[in-house]
C-alpha cells in the first residue's frame, strides 16, 4: 500500500528554489531513506510532508489524503520528528508522553508502557527529561511519534546523539515496525553505512533535486548484460592473466587474485574453460558498489540513475 506520494514538489523561499519538482513514494512495510549533503533539501521536504511548510507547487498525498486539502485526515496517519524532539525538560519522560497522549483518543497507560519498552526507555521513563542525554531524548521523541499508532513514521536525522549501540537498537526497532507492524518509514540521515543497513530503498537529493534512487536489496546479478568487476582466485594468476589478455580483457593481479571486468553471463563459460585447462578455481567474487561510492559519484555531478 502506498502511504506517501510526492509528485513534482517545489518549494521557493525568497525567490530561491529550495526544492525543484521532486517525486518519491513510501509504501507500507518498507524503510525509505532520504540521503543528501547538508542544504540539499531533506529537512525542507520533511517539513512539507508534516504540513509545517506551505507547498509552492506540486502535491503530497498521505494515505490517500491531500496534505493541502485534507490536512487533518492526512496527519492522523503520520508520526514524526523534525530536527530535534520538542520535550518539556521539567517533566519526566512518562509525563511528556502522557501529555502528548491526551491530544489523541484511545491511548492508555498500557499503550504508553509498550511504546516505552519498544524504545528501550523503561528504566529511565520516570526520570526528569533534563537528566536525559540527547540520545535518550531522541528515544522519547520516537515514542511520542508512535503513540497514536501511525501508518507512516517520518524521522529527520534520528540517529543524532546516539552511540553505536543506540543506533543499532534504533535500526532494529524501525525494522520491526516496518516488517511486523507494516509501518512505512521515511528517514533522512547523513550516515551512509547506517542507511545501507537500515533501508529498503534510498533516494539521493542534491541541490533540491532528486538525482538517484537505489534499491538496497535489488539483486544486481539478475541483469545478465551489465558489467562488474570480478576477482578470480586461482592457483596460477600468471596463466590466468595470459588467458584474459588473449581474450582482450583488461585484467590486473591484486590482493592475491586477478581482477577483470566482465558481464555475469560470461562467467560460466570462462570457469568451464579454466577447469578444462586444469586450473584450480578457488573463488570468483563480484565487487559490489557501496552506497558511499554511489553517493559520492551522484553528488559530484553524475546525474544518472544508480544501480
């Protein structure tokens, strides 16, 4: 089910285009990342999804409701944190959640307790917020966003202030919500490696324009005619180099193997020929592009679709 649909969204502030006709979707049960350098337009987009910024042009739909025309119905389906969670520091974590729960119908103490356990704050929930670390405040902010059981969770840089253990716990929590509770998650972050571990899909934005989309779990190997770098590990690298040179393939010996660029459908015949020539093949490894490589190539000016 499509929870969030953005079409040709444009935002102009003081005659400057902050966003330029961006389009994206978030479906139930998936975590969609929003990745880009500082000033790219991530927070502006999220504020428009949450109804905090006026739309200059374009369209935002949440669970079938136009954010501009049917704001209340749209926001009933959304929970989120924009920038930093806004909490009352003189109150306890529980009192903060009880206060925000009073703005919605049907949220009782059991609902609050279950959310507190989910965000790993049971041991500190009755302490004053002013004693919390930034990471603890982030957890309470996420708990607050989940109180009314939203279908879409929107998070702007939620890993800020979290230590590595906290980041892993957040990742596990969001994966649980997406896969077990069918919640759609739209999350911005500058942590490339973490986004790769957490997300199902990622949009890359630069200078207010979406310049690429990456499906993290897409099986690249299903595309037979796309070339990749492979490393062959054999018992005779020199002989293997000569074999590739005879086929006019460019190859190089590196880290104990021979690197060569091939398409996937060439591999079986090459391996069969090498075995027939009494060469021992210990491994054939495909070198995958990392999200960091894709991000750097895209934001350095290569405005093309990424694999």
